[in-house]
C-alpha cells in the first residue's frame, strides 16, 4: 500500500503549495520541514523559480541540500552553492520565443542559473500581464535589460527557462500555436503565462536525475503540487499529493488531496505521510 510506505524524499512546489496566497511560508511548516530533515528525509523544492526568486526564503529553507529549480532545468546544491545539472535553452529557440512575445506585446522573463531578467517597463506594469502579485519581488530581484535580443546573443547557452506573460488567455493561445512546432516543453501557468524549457525537461526529469544521484527509488518519493507544471512530477512520484487549491486536472491524477495553501496543506502532508 502506498500509504504504508516509508518515504525518503519530499518534493515541494513553491507557489500555490509551500507558499500561501501572501507568498509566505507558515512558521509551523518551516518547523516541520526542519524536523523531517533532522530525521534524514531529503526535502527539496521542486519549483519553476530560480535562485533569484528564492532569496526571500533563505531562512525558511535553511538546511535544504538540493533544489529542483527552473522546472527541472537545474539541480542545485545549496550546501556547495553551485549547480549540479544544467539544461539550457538553445539560442535559436530563445530568439523564436522572443519573436512570439513581441508579436503579442507580451512580457518576457529570462532565467539563468543565478539571474532573473526582464525589461524595466514590463516589471513596472506586471498587472497588465496578470502577474501583479509578483511585481514587488521582480522589482527587487530582476536584472533590467532593455534589448532582450542582445541579451540572448550575449548569454547564449545560459538561459535555462523563458517565461512569456501575456495580456490575455487568447494571446497566450496564439503564442502556443506559433511555437508548437519547436522542440520545446511549453507549459501554461498562472493566468496567462507560457513557460518554455528544453524538450523533455520538467520537474519530473529533475526528480529522476536527483533520485539517481541520491540512490533513492522513485517509489520512495512524495511530490506535492497544484498546477499544470507539476503534472509530470506528480505522475512520477511514489505518492502524489494535490493541494486543495489545485486545478481539477491535477486532483484527478493524484493519490490524495490535502488542504489548500492558505490552510497548510503541506503541513498536513508531512503529518500524514512522514
């Protein structure tokens, strides 16, 4: 039985899962995570965020050894402060993605291992792209670049993930149709976002790589998530847990559903299965 198994690794999505609606980690959840790690359980973040977007949570995540960052594009060793695995986007694909974004007058967000990059005028108007909840963070952590095409040329092989934030769902659909023929992993996220990673790179591929490194069977892992970019990792994990605020498509594929992110579903998961 899945519920009787002793689990050795817990992967936690950030937004909509570990973080509440105010983008905070409840103190009791932090305490429970620390307790798990002291017992020898490997607790990791499995997130679309990069290092720059994790800065606010350094204290809460203290002691965590590894992170599956940028939707599986990076396996990061927090203890050594260096990436273990990096899967970057091809320069040509970055230019094609950028062209599609320009066509839709969308906001482009580049993520490298350590940096978060966007245009100043877009950061200041993130509400236009249904991303207003992140504006304050972007204002603090983003590297401002005006010429995004030049940035791609100057940082070829460094961009791991590229987000396009659209002005409407219809606009996102048009971008998805334009880009569907490229050898990329395209995921719809948030209200109007389209996330692009190299083909085959997902949080699930990151979990697979990390489990191989740590010699932990995938059957002894638990993954918790809420959104479409969690689909593959939830299908791969030994036990899949959907947050109460998860989409119905996510709930349907999971072994169990817990409370939502504003009622400490992560803490419930730890208490029930570890």
